[in-house]
């Protein structure tokens, strides 16, 4: 049975469903075909998801668009009922590159507007990934242009640290609605989440399963899926460990972005609204924190605006 996630209001008055399907292919296996993204998007809409997260750099916007188009054609949903997020890549940070980059994404998605457009990283690069010296305040002017043209209903950022968020808010006339960052048990990000929330900026949580799912990294800190704290909660609420981790994020006021291309797990990852964790249970999961990231961005550590 389809389960719908509730919506919350963003600081610009638009509303956003609090669970998004992730389509980034960082966890894809070599055997996975890109076409599975189209299928996953369709299954997700069928299961009740109304929010899909993609990005220009994932190179899957066409497949996301095809999954959406099929769902609309089959009468599962209307465009207006969907909330689609995509992101501007680092090599398109000059103000006059932003609108054309979004138009290119929209063309691939087969959409005439995006619900949420994010600056993917505060770092600017040249197309060969060498550093470029473009201030994200300039990029934000391009994002504001996109919103004024009606191409993006809401605009926000991703991977910005607290200093960068403050500087952006102090120097722009449209406040970002979202900061999309990594949050999971080994990287709980409590100070950054609190900072964003204090400014009315909602937080989307990527890589929500942390190292509970295999990332092919050796020596990553616990928890794993057999961790007693997590399995006790799963038994108590008759949910999977994955569902406990997603509920943990929701109970912190975050918007998780679980990625799955498996039909059963896609359905499971939105079946989160018949239980909630106590304050103490959320605090117990916070105890795993080691400020240890799943997504390693240290190759850019010497670039201007690296988000320490
Ligand atoms: P996730 O934490 O969503 O983990 C995905 C992995 O978990 C896959 O291997 C998936 O396998 C597995 N999985 C899914 N559901 C379950 C479940 N219920 N139980 C156990 N395992 C499960 O990681 P991602 O790093 O992919 O992040 C999610 C999304 O966030 C991305 O797809 C992307 O949209 C976004 N993102 C944004 C970034 C940014 O810089 N803004 C950076 C990274 C990600 P299977 O598919 O087989 O179910």
C-alpha cells in the first residue's frame, strides 16, 4: 500500500515532502545499469514518494525524467503533486552559467520547472576539476535569477558549513531554503543542523544509512546492521534497522534521502509514519558520532571554499 510522507513548509512558503528518493549512483555496483534509476523512480512514486533527488553530476536526469513521465502517463501522479530536486555542478558557478545549466537539467528531466535547485558544493572548479576562484555569493545571484525566472520554485545549497551559511544569508536577498548535507550515526552534524534550523533553513540528510550499509571502506567506525542498540530498536518497533535510521533523522526534524533501486527496500524506506523514536533513543544514536564522513571530499581540501 502506498504511504505518503508528510510535508513541511520551507522559509519561502513552499512545502516539501520529508522523505526523498536518492538517485545518486555513489553506491552503484558495476553490474548496475543506469536504466534501473528509471525503474526505481517509477516504483518510488508507486510506493507513495512524492520527492525525488537528483543532480546534474549523477548523469541520470534523463532516467529520472523517464520514470516521472511514465508515472504521470499511467495516472499515478500529476506533475504538481511531485517535488523534484536537482543540483548545479561545481564547474558552472559563474552567475551567467547557472540559468543555462538549469535549463539543460530541465531538458534532460523533461520538466519545465524544478521544485528545488541546489548549489551542489560551495567549491568552484573548472571542467577538468582544477580549482576555480568563483565566490559562491556570485553563484547565488545566478540561483536567484533562476528563481525569478520561475525555473526553480525554491533555491538552496548543499555541503555548506556554518560559516558559509551565515555569510550567504547575510549577503543575499533570498535566503536558501535547504542545506543538503551528510547526516547519519557516524556523522550526526548536531552543531551544523542546529545552526541551519536556527536560521529557518531545513536540512536534507544524504547518505542516511552511514556505514550500516557496506561502503567498501575498511576501518569505518560502528554501527553496523547487527549493532545491539539498533537491533533492539528494530525489534521494539517491528521495523528494519534501515527504517530505524530514517526515523532517527525524521525525529531530528531532517529530510532523509534514502537511495535504493530495490522495490522492497524502496517501499520500506517510506514506511516510517506509524512509529517514532523517543528523545532518549535519538540521543542514543547520536552517541555513535565520530564526525566521520561516508562521502570523502578531501581531494578538494586545498580548494577555495572547501567546507571544513
Ligand atoms: P544511502 O545511505 O542512501 O545508502 C544507499 C545504500 O543503502 C544502497 O547500497 C542501498 O542498496 C542500501 N539500502 C537502501 N535501503 C536500505 C534498507 N532499507 N536497508 C538496508 N540497505 C538499504 O547512501 P547514498 O550515499 O546513496 O545517499 C543517498 C542519496 O543522497 C543519493 O542517492 C543522492 O541522491 C544524495 N546524495 C547527495 C550528496 C550531495 O553532495 N548533496 C552526496 C551523496 C548523496 P539497494 O539500492 O540495493 O537497496
